[in-house]
């Protein structure tokens, strides 16, 4: 599998690349989106990030949001990437009073192949924004006490994980959801 990671400033890039142990992985910065040759990828991964928030009025992610809306390539958004997917299809993001950082329990609310043999699971979180209400093009697949944690586009192969499947892989189950997600991609 050929994977293109669009790096939105994550500090977990090396851990994320390790999840694709038998794939060809390329990494580009989100500012390079207009120059990227997407047809070389089987999967686009939108990383998390610690820079500007998605709801910033200057909208530094406009090109990335446009790409999400128009892509025919499967996409997985993680943390900030999840927020970009939600925003691309019209969801509002709500700033939390306090940053969520640590292990959180997540419960599927709709069946999906990514939850094969998994019911309630735990995953590592590190974010300040939540999605409480989804637009018509997206379905919420799993929730935590904070809101939606896994979303999916109704027509396209686009998923978003608010959690970090690349972190604490021996302690939590987020990477199992990730592995199941990879199994949904038909190459």
C-alpha cells in the first residue's frame, strides 16, 4: 500500500509511520498540498497537529479542506485531521473548557467493519476541540464522554478518528480500530 501522510504539525509522526509497517510511506507538510501528486497514493492520512486550530478565522487549512471535499482517494483523519474532515463537510467544532489528554473509553454507536470483534475500547486522546453534532454527509460511529470520536462519510471512504491510534499501542485498543480500518481499503 502506498500511503501519503499530510503532516499537520504532529509531534507523533514517527509513531504514526510505524503503524504502516509494510507500506510505502511518504510525508508532506500541509502547506505543500497544491503541489502534491495524489494519484501516487492508495491512502491519504491527515495527521494531528499542535499549530493553529481548524476554526481559526484565517483558515490556514483551506487547501486541505478543499482537498478533503473533492478527493476520490480514501482518507483517514487523526485528531486535527478528524477535525478537518468534520469541518470540510460543515460540522461546527466546540472548544472544550479543558484539554483532553490521556486514555479515554470510547463506545461504538453504529456498527461498522472497523469495530470487528471490538465493543467498548480505550484510546489515547490529546485535543481541545469536539464535534457534538454532525452534518448530513457524516455519520458518527463511536462516542466518548466528550462527543463523537469516530466519524465516517456516508458516500466516500473517508474516516476520522479524534483519538491517536499511533500512541500507547500496547496499552490501548485504538490501533486495533486502525488495523480494521486498513482492512476496509480495497486495493
